[in-house]
C-alpha cells in the first residue's frame, strides 16, 4: 500500500500537456516515458516548458479515469531556472545569448548586472541599445512578478492572477508591504474576490470581527451584487444576508449596523430610501440623471420650429418617399412644439430609424447639419444610425474621449440610439456633457435585454415619464413574406409565432428528438444522454451546412475590400459559452469552415488565431494602433487608440518576429497591434458570439441554435434580442419544443435601481 505521507521524486522531459485549467493552474501532462503527472504549476504557462527536463516532488495516486499518476507538489526545471526565464519570459534573449551570458557570469552575477550594471550586456554580440532596452523592460517586469509571486503563491494565488495583480498595481511602490497592510486592495483586481483577499488577511493575523474586515466585505458584496445582477441598489436585509454568507457569521446585525454607519459617514455607501442602499458611484450617477431630466422638465418650451406643422409634414413625406404613421408624426410634433427632450421607444420593425431621421431633418430647420450628432454604444450601432438618418455619428466612448477637456459636447442636438444597452454610469457620462440648451433625443427598444452593468435607465425613465415619451407600436414590413419583426414581437409578448410558415427572411429547421418528453421519462439516464448527444451533433452539422452557404460571398466581400460588410454578413448567436453548441466550440468548428489559411497560426489557451480570422475585442482598453493610412504607408509611428468591448475586426497579419497579431477594425479606421501574450485576455474569435455580445449589432444574416442544453438561458427577452439582430435572414436551428418553451418563458426579473428607490415613494 502506498505511503500517503512519503514524498517521492520524479524527473523526465515534459512531452505533452493534456489539460490545464487557466484559473486554478491545475494541469495533467505526460513525460517522454509516457508517465502521467498532475498538479498545480504557477510560475508560467506549463505549455512554455514542454521539451524541458523537469524535477518533481510529490506522491503517486490512482485516478479512476486516468489510472496511475504522479501528483506533484513542486515542479522545477533541471536546467538553470534563470536560463529558462531569460529565454522563455524575458523578451529579446535567445537561447544562444543566454548560454553565452551564463558561461561568462554566475547566476548571481548576471542578476546583479541586469539590476544594476546593464550596460555591460552591450559587450555581447547581438545586443545593441534598442535590444537592451527591450530586455531590461521585460526583466524588470519579470523581477517584480517573481517577488510578488513568491509572496502570493503561499496563499494559493494562481500565476494568472499574480500577473493581473502586477498589471493593476504596476505603479504602486512597495506593493508587497501595501498588501501586508491591507490585503483587501486586491479586490480592485478583476478575478479576485473578497474570499481570496480575506484568506490572505486572516493568514496575516487580522481579527475576523474587525470593522476593517467587515467594511471591506460590505463594499465588495454591494459592488458585486450590483455588477452581477444589474441592480444599482439593495435592501439592508438582503445585504446583511449576503454578508452572513461571505463572512460565515450569524446574528451580527449590531456589528453590521456599526460598519454601515461608518461607511455612510465616509460616503463609501449611500442611502437611497428607507432601508435601501447603493454604492456611492451608482447613487451619484443615477441621482444626477434624475436631476438632469427634472431640470429639463422645468424649462419653458422652445419656440415652435415650423408654424404650419401639417403642411410641413406633407412636404416632408414627399421628400422621404413614404407616409409617416400617426405615432411617427406625433414624435416629430413633440419636438416641433418646443420640447428639449424626447424618449422615442419602439419594438423591432416599428420605424424608429425613420422617425429619428424625420425628427433630425425638422431640427435642421433651426440648427446647422454639423450641430447634430447621433451616438450609440457600439461602433456598428453608431454606423447604422448614421446610415439610416444621414447624420454624423460616433460611439459614446469615442465622443467622451474626444471632448474630455470640454465642459459640454459642442452639439445643439444629440440623439442617443440603442439606449437599452446603456448602463447607469455610461448614461451619466453622456448627460453630464450635454449642454442645458441642447435638444436630447433618446431612442430605444425596451423589449431588448437590459444593459450589461448596473441600472435600468431606459425602463425607469419611461416608467416615471421623466421626459415626453412617444411609443411606436405599428410594425412595418415590405410584404407579407417578411416576418422577422412580427415573429420577434410575438415572442416578446410570450406567444408562439407561426414559425413553420415559408418566409423570405425567417426559417426554422426542426431537428428534434422524436417524442422528447416520452423518451426522457422512459429511457435510462445514460441512454437518454446518448440520444441528446446524437441530436446535438445533428444540430451542429445542420449549422455548419447552412453556414457553408455564406463562404463564397464572404470571400468575395473580402476580395472587394468590403471588410465591414464581410464582418456582418453572417453571425451565429448562442446564449452560452460552453457545450457543443456554445460559443467556444462553435467558434472552433466555424473557423475550420470559414478559414482555410495555411499560413502559420498562433495557438493560445483557447483558440488558434489565423490570418483573416474574424475577431472581437473583449475589453475596453487603450491600445497601440495606427490609422489605415499609416499602416498602408508602413509608418513607424503609432497612436494610442481606445478599443471598446464588442468591436469586430479582421486579423490582417501575424508577425512572429515581433510576436504581434495585427487586427483591422474597419468601422473605426484603425489597425491595432496585440502582443501575442495579450490574445487570451483581449481578443476572441467572433464567428459565434453570445446574445449579450451582439446587443446593438445588426447582421445581414444570423443563425440561432436552439437546444434544451441552453434551457437555463431561454426567455422571451433573450430570444427577441437574438432574432432582431438579423436584417435579411434569420435561421433558427434545433429542437422545436425548446424553441416553443423559450417563446412562452417571459422574462420577469426586475432590476432594483436608485431612481426607482427615490421616486417610488413619491408616486405611491
């Protein structure tokens, strides 16, 4: 029998990594003698040490699935650790160069030179001033990372998180000392919650009932609750219940009350109404939004724009080439009567864009064309509102960046489109820049998914009529064979549409298990799981077959350099990331179908990136970039450009010498340069996207998989949002009963908000 307490040694060359969890760093790998090993490796990505000779300490275990394995506690490189890190982590040092350095100096001497006498390295062949700067910048980062890693690895912090912590606090001096004084500052880093910071704090001897600890937990819990659930406020009872769970306390209300009063006094938390509270930032944002609309409502109306409205509309309809409905005329009339604010609300196909154009053309009677600006959260939504109205457009963030030094935007009319996507903080940033004399038009669809992030601004503004509201309800369709808008609106109301009829723009492909419920109840769990797997494969094959019909057109658009159109030609939209019909697997399958490039590719943890891949940027960040003109003329200059979560691009170059992935974002006239080690955190393949990622976007053709595997995510709002992303053709492929149940499952979740807390007592 194996002695569990004895520690064994094992060595060999690492042949292959079978599995690695990026978060926990737990991995399973194979040595060259085919011996399986498993354990956690924190120093770097284990993929980087494949082919290296390693020494392990640990114990032998028998896994029920994988058999005998060596579970290691430590994993070290047999070759000098410094040699490994110089060649694998520090940029600019080749293996040959590292050998030469270590032949001339001991490890201690080389570390001393790198730290204090780097100019000595200029004596080595191949190192000039520019190369030396690259080496030193990378070495400094590595050195601090190693120090931080040594401190944090004792608390089971993964190397992935150590890298994130370092990136977040890179400007902080004496970081380790700061962490010892207050480990809860780690909560500022995305991916680190209260639990991990608390583990470190308690290990350092902090009193479990200290006010310091409880306040840190209260702050984190409140923020996390709002971020994850879309709420901007919480009841005291609910907050205390969450604190009990996080701190493992019971009946500590007195302690909580004391901390809550302290945090209210310090203005870290705000009280929104009796027994309801909000993070300070969200309270500030929403109370200012409320104040903004209330102030505008007090202002006297502007003069009428045209005196004979009926005559004006008749002329306008002739120039537009169609008649406006009574609802659309009413929207234009509200602005004509002198209102400085309008909420123009309409479901899919009700003519929001047409109405927007008519309103803006009316306003052009009193302001210049360039005084009008349309804005939206995403680049594609911004481009679409510009295309449909004919007026200038920008993304919200680009406009904020452009005018960050000015008190107000320099426009007399601002139209915000796709307002359902805009959360409290972003909405506040917009209204804080709108001049009191400017006209503000908010356009949105409250049938869509609410914004990602806290707040429910569009819903609250409509509910409490914070400004005039015009609702468009009449659906426009060019002919009876076009059904996207009709089907989407029936689903929004919880009705099952006529989805099996023949339409020009909608098709349902029924790939179901015969007598699904009977099979589920009569078969063994194993047999039914097998049935499900087989049906899922059939759905996948059908998806790939439909997708293949767009390959020829896609490449024709790329050849014609119509990259914008190529990126929005065809999109698969699914509610979940995991599983056979989730985003990750579908991206891999679709990449094989759409991208046959034989150029060298770059493999990352999740995806392999190839030339001409369709990709999406997944975080808001300033990036090293060039304009299209700069890139085409091979300029050596760069600009810093803000790249936003959700921007679609095309990989136009993989530079293996410089370790760069170069992506063209045609909507924004920019080419962005990604370091290879940024790909996992900043980029993703975009052949398939989640429904949330496609909010505010529009595609010529869209396909939505429908399976009971996604049942937890199925509801009317989600399906309505997905279907209305399609402009020309919407394909739904999958299980009929799953589709029907999604159509009837009305989303009833109500977001709690600061605006609602402040106003509900007044309106009750």
